[in-house]
């Protein structure tokens, strides 16, 4: 944490405000396209495309939108395909967090067309991707390091999610669990401030109200809380099946003898047919989630039909490579599944006290926790969008069970499978850095062999050729007449061809001595070795830091790492 971090925080606040306005513009654009495509009039608010009078012509609307998206992807940027988060991960891991400017323009436009013409996606995925692109582009215009640009990318993505749902804490958790790949103040503080700025800006347009307005939940009894464990496990299993289904469909499209530009249109045929049969599957469907969570609007077979139809429609559409998100469709399926199971449990085992409303909320969060493994984001999202604090413990248990099932049954997630197939390794474990905890004094070699600056090259060569103990080292500290270090020489320096054997050892020293102190960490030593491209560091002490008391080498660092690895893997060590 330093002044540079403060600068990044200020930039992140600006990104958060701008991302909020972009989110409002995108939502308005989706509303406009939906009104024009399904009602034939101009309107700027999000509307439900299920309320249309097109009849069978409704099948053609998603196809037209998908054709436009396909052309935009082929002749604009292929990066607009998909739901955005895997693509952002890939840019962070492989491309130094650099996203082209055209993605910032084409991604929201293509998503608005896709969703506005009935695509079964939520608006939040494209907005998250657009916010990330905003942060990345700003980080390219302003001279920033790749690490700082990554922070701005994550801040923009999290701010975009906050701008839609009003969920700053869940958005910060999303950034930490899926984008930053680390947990440190210099990374998450700018993200937090960006989300705070986005939340305040959103309140100007939408006020401070829960995104899903549902009746208050009663405090659950112990039986209902424990029932969330098997409920979460079942939903986690479904999340695994959903993830595999999405990529099975994507693989099927890969085998088609057509250019990928046409795949979204083929997927849109299924979207249109299902939308003709089940109009609720069209569009963002936030109202479907609210109805499922309410426990009374959607009941019985309606829950199963909507959940299954939305799943099939969204799976085919996403697998076809069009532009859209995963959060709202997944949570629609999870809420419907949870509510349906909750109704069944309430009918068969009323003594447990599990309400369909609570089951729906747990199902909504658990399906995303299982599919994406963004565990804490899923819990916080459910709480922030409904303001139902009595559900905290059931959500933790249900999402934890889904998370466990996902880890046991699925090596990758819905977010990482695509890029893992391209050979990208996505970090999953955030552990304390061993080298930041270990001190030089505990791993350096003490009482090192030293040489004198006045010795000649010939003398040192002769000594190295006969002294078994000395010759096994590759580098030596060189001391002056008062035992102060003047530099380091290596065997390679001593035996370099063309060197005059009569010259003193001090003539081989070409740079000032780079040293560490006993209280330095191995991380500081490793950083110095890496920056200066050296393989050993004298360990010094004394008032002026010139008395050599040890030597730290790359081998010492590897040995420390090996010991830590054995502590983690060898039983009883």
C-alpha cells in the first residue's frame, strides 16, 4: 500500500461511476430493442417479451438478432462471443489484462441485440464484461503496470454487476473469486471503492431497494436449516450436469460444417421455438426469479416447465456462441428447482419446516456456487438482492454443499472449462506466500567461505582445484582488509578465458555488492535475485551492514519450498 495504490483507487472510483452510466444505457438499449422487436413501439424500460402478440412469428425474432450478432462477431471482434467472464479471465492470465477498445463498444451493443430480441440471458453478464473492458482500456491509455491494469479490469467488471443488482459486497467477492486470483489490500480496495461508487450512482436511478422484492422470510428452525444440506447437494449435482450440458452443446456446434458466424442463428431457432411454447423463457427473465422466490406465483408443474425450458433454451443459445450472460439464467433454473423441491418437502415432511421460499433462495444461490465455484459471491448475492438476513445460515450450508459436490465431480467450472481447453491454467487456491513468511536467517548458509580482494586470480584458481570444500560452491563473497564486503565473484568469473592470472580478485568485481539482512524475508530476497538476475546474495549484519555472516542461494530457496511442500503432503510430518 502506497501513494500509487491511492492513485489506482481514485481511478477505480471513476471507473465505477462510468460503468454505472454504461449499465443504465445498456439496460435502456435492451428495453428499446425489446419494445421494438416484440411490441412494435418505442420504450426504454425493461419489458417482458413474453407479453407479445406475434404468435408463431416470435420464432423469427431471436433468429434475426442472432444473425446480426454473428456478423458483428465475425467482422467486428470474435471476443464478443460468450458470456464475458471466461474471456476476461483469459485476458488477465495471458494478455496482461489488455482488452481492445472495440470490445468495449461491440460487447454491449451485441448483447443488447441478443437479449432484446429474446435471447434467454441476463443483462448482467455483458455489463460485467463491458465494465471489465472499460477498466482495461483506461489502464492502457494511462501508463499502468499489468497488475494495476488487472485491478482496474476487475473493478470495472464488479462495478458493472453492482450497477445492475445493487450488490457491492457480492460484486467484490466475484472479483476476488473469479478475476483477481489474489487477496490483498492493494487489489480489493480499488474494487471495493469502484463498487461503492457504482452502488451510489445506481441509487440515483433506482433508489435503495432490493432487486428481488419478496415477502419477508421467517427465521428457519433447525430442521429447515439442516434440510438445506441435501438440498444444496442436489442443486450442486444439477449445476455439474448443467455445466457439462453447456459444453456438450458447444462441442456439437464445433462439428457443424458451417462457419461459426451462423451458429447463433441456429441456436436462436431453438430459442424461438421454446419461447413460442413457453414465452417466459424469452429475455432477461428477472421477473421469473422474483416469482419463483415468492413461493406463490409459480407453483407445481409451472416451476418444472419454466426451469426445464429456460435451461434448454439458454444451454443451446450459449453453446452456439452468441453474446449473453450466465448469472440470471442459472439462478432462474436454481430458483425454480429449489422452489419445486421445497414444495415437495413441505408436502411430504411438513414437520421439517422448510418453506418453498427459503428453498428457492437457497437453490438460486447454490446453483451458481456449484457451477462457478464463486461461493461467497453466491451467498452475498442472495442476501443483497433480497435483503433476507434470516436466510444467511441456510445459504451458507446449501451453497457449501453445492460447492463441495462441484469440486468432487468436476475438475473445471462453467467459467474455466472453455479456457482450460485452450491450455490456460486458472489459479484456484489463495494461500499465504511461504516466502513472505520465511526469514533469511532461517534458510541461509552460515559461516560462508569468503575470499580476499588482494588474492590473485591464480591463487584462487589453485585453491579451487585442490580444496574440496571450497570448490563445491559457485559464488563467494570478497572481503577487503577490514573484513567489509566489496563484491561477489563466481567460479565462472575466476576461470573466464583471457583473464590475467596475476591480477587481483577485486578487478573481477564489476558491480556493487547486493546483500540481504537476516531479518529480510525470502520474498524480498527472491525479488532482488529476480530483478538483478543473480543467483546468490550475501547475508550481512553490523552497524553499516558490511560484515558477511551468511550466503543465500537459489538452492536455499528451493529447499525452503521443498520443506513446505513436504509439510503439506506427507502424513504426520
